[in-house]
C-alpha cells in the first residue's frame, strides 16, 4: 500500500514513522514533509508539494496509485482535502470540510455544543465589536477571548482584568492581529481546573479513545511566558482517571452522534480539549479535528496496533475497540524550540547530535525517538532548523518519570544554538517523587483525615491527593469534612447487601476514581476477604493502641482495655489491612504516656490527635517506596 500524508510538522513525522512500521505499507510520501521525513526511514520520503495544493496532490495520487491519504494539519481539512480525495475514489483519513467546522469555527463549535447539551463554558459569539465590548463590560465572571477562525493555535487571549479583555477585543477585531480568523470572536467564561487532551479515533458512528494526554502551552518553565503550539506533552495523564475518561468518552460520542444527526458524519481523529474541574467533571474548551501536536508524538509511540489498519477501519465504518490496542507504558516529549519562539526567532542553525541519540542504547531500543517539526536538510549529512518548534524528543518508559528521564537524557545530547526548551515538562503528573491518588473509607467524623488534608495543602505530601471519600453512613461527619475541601464524597447503602457486594461497590467507585491507596478513617465495618486481597499492601488503617496488643477492639473499648491492663503508655498504630483484623504489617506507631486517674475518654483525647500525623508519615513512606507493592529493596 502506497500512502500519502499531508503536512510538514512533528505530527506528520510521527504519523509517517508509525505507518512505516506497518507490513501493509510499502511507502509513505509526505507533502511537503521536513528534514526528518526526508531521511529518517527508507520507506518515507518527501514531495515538494504544498499540503493545500489539492490539484497537484490529486494528480500525484492518481499517477502513483495511492491507496490511503492521511491529512495531518487543519488547513487542508478546512479547504476540503478529504472531500476532494474521497470524490476521486481515494480512501482519505480525516473529517470532511463540513465536519471540520468543529475546529474551523469556534462560534459554530460553541453553538453545536449548546444544541447537543455538551458541557462547556458560558459564552457569546460576536461579529460586531461594540456588542462584544458590551458583553465583556456586563460579564460578572472572568473571560477568555478567542478568534473564531483558524489562527495556528495562537488565537486565544487570557486577560486578567476587564481592561485587558477590552484591549484584547480591539487587538483581534479592529487591529486584526490574527487576520480574518478574528472576524468573529467567542467570549467565554474562564474556567478553573486542569486541562487535558482526549483524542479519539472515529468512524462516523463510534469513538475509540486514545490514552489521555496533557501538553504544556506556555513557552517558559512554571507555565510562564507566551502561549505556543505546545512545548511538550506526556501520556497517559494521571488526571484522566477511568471515571473522568468515561465521561469524556460519552461527551465525544455525543459529539459524533450530533454531527451525524446534522448531516456531517465525523470520521478521523476528534480531539477534545477538556478542562477537568476539582470535582472531576470534564468540560469541553474546544475541539480540534486532527491529531494534536505535540500530543501525537506521545500517543503514537504507545499504539500497539497497525496504524494503517486503524485508519482504514475509520474510513470504512468498521472501527471497534479490539482494533486499537495500547502498550502498558508511558511517553513524554520535550520540544526543542528556536530561541525567541513564539515571537521572532532565527533559522538555519545546524542541529548536531541526532546520530548520537540514534546510536544510544535508548535510541537503538526504540525507547527514544526524535521527531522533526521545523527542520530541513542542508549540506550532505546536515539537518538545519527551519521553524519555531524544531524538534520533539520523545522518551518511552515504564511510567511518566522514566519516560521523562529518557527524553531529557536525549535532549542533552542534541546541540542547536540558539535554542530553548522547558525543563519542567510532566511536573503536573509528577508533583513530587511519587504522585498518589488516595481514597478514604470512614464512618465517623474523620478527625484524622483533617490532618492528612492539611498536610497535603502544606506540601508535606507533595503529589498526593484525596480524590474520593466513601461512607457506609449518609450522615457521617467525614463526608461533610471532605466536601468542605472540595473532595467528591458519597455514602453507600448497605441495606440488603452482603459484605462482599458492599465492598465490591466501594472498590468499583475507588477504581473509577483512579485510587491507588485506601485509608480507613474511623471505619466501623469488617472488610471482606476479596476487598483485602484487591487492596493488598494498598489499604491503611489506624488502630488506637500499640499493636499487636489490644487488636480487634474499637474506640473506647480499646482505651478501657489499655487502662485495665495497667499500661504506662499507649498510642496508635498505622498498619496494612489484611483478612485477619489488626494483624497486618505495622508501618508507624505514635505513643503517649498514661496519667494517674486516666479514663477511656481522656486517653482517647490523647491518642486521637496522634492518628493524623501517623497517617501522614505512613503515606510518606508509601510514596517513597519504603513500604507497599513498589517498596524499594
């Protein structure tokens, strides 16, 4: 099969290399391509055609009997590349011009979302400057201003004051900073949360999701500087838990259903740019109608299926999840840009070290790939910088940290002067030595949870987050405590359920939230054997005595037993939960001295404040790998 790919960026290099892996593909032509597609694979070569020169491309396809056309960037889609090739009988991967309006017109996109009940920010569409000004002046919420048309990923302004918003309107609508793309603007509510990219393959009827990704739009470390086309990305993104992914999938499926109902069936890649709220609700910021860049450079290395077969399944309306398989790995990419990008930047710099990366152990093993974006060939053996974003260096590893280490090690082998790149790609995923999603089961007020939450806010548990609190009592104080911190919290009825069934429901909710560690905080239920096995070495309980003594008791009964035994000290023990009650390995103990005349109530008042700090210490040990399933040896 001869394949034609339209485009010239890092996205198209990644697509071409992945297609070249297919046994069904004999050659991949890239129009116009770049320095990487010109020389990185013997099955890939460039054509000196513009990606929107459809007559010339169509003539080439006829002459060379092309059997698959893949449209990379948005510009050819918007001018009808898919329509043109399909009408001439060529299988073409991508949406039609009518379907690509989801990206080509943000105004169309917002109105489409409103028609189909797709969650998005409050907004207004304007072609008249005066009306847009009136909307901004009357808005009781912070706003984002977007040029409705295509603006090469740069037509979005994030003003911090009304004065800045009004200046932005003038810049777009009157001064034409983004050309005709700003003839119509969308003014929408600024949403808080964490952005995530959810891409899906579509065949006009169904969607099949790719791993969730996150990219870094700002030019400088710490998410500072100007917006760019993307300075790096990673996948799978921890923010996209199974529950959030399911919600995003339902939204993208509703989008495809809506486009079909409106007479514009959607085939190709549908890219949903989502804002994920603190409560775990995904809201659509915008759609893109093609692979993202640099998301493609982390998603395609994770694909374990034949990309040509996936594309054909989409075109032929036979897509299914079984066709699309993914590796159980993580990928991260670091963009090396010309100094000054996204503003004025130099071109023509010689890029050195590419062969060194390829010859490295990770390069030879396929764990590192350098994707070319803004490059061209120079003298024999030379590759020159020819754009703002020049290279995307991708590492493949067992987790995000491992993939980042491989990517940055390769970046350090490459020399291009002057250039710059961000040194903090992936920090949203890492946020410390071991990011951790925590779930809580509780039946009481949950006093110990308060201290855990305060420790997280005070950066004593960097990267750890409580993402769900469950209780067997609908009026439990721990639920109200969680909600005050903005944490999803709910009760589970035990009426008519066996212990196994109740625990299975709790496990399902925890798994959907992406929970990795469970805390039992004042939880007044005995756990089933299946729960203990499912969460082996991932479930912590705090017991109000110095285990192994006085195991099995609860609350005041334990303190009364300690006093009756004449002990001089007591305390609490944080331990892993096993089927045998209070018999699991002890991680932390905190102690206090008994006073003359001690009562169960007064001893409880001494022990209870120790439980939160003990939990914090135990979680720190878990995150450091000192205990638990990934403990260091």
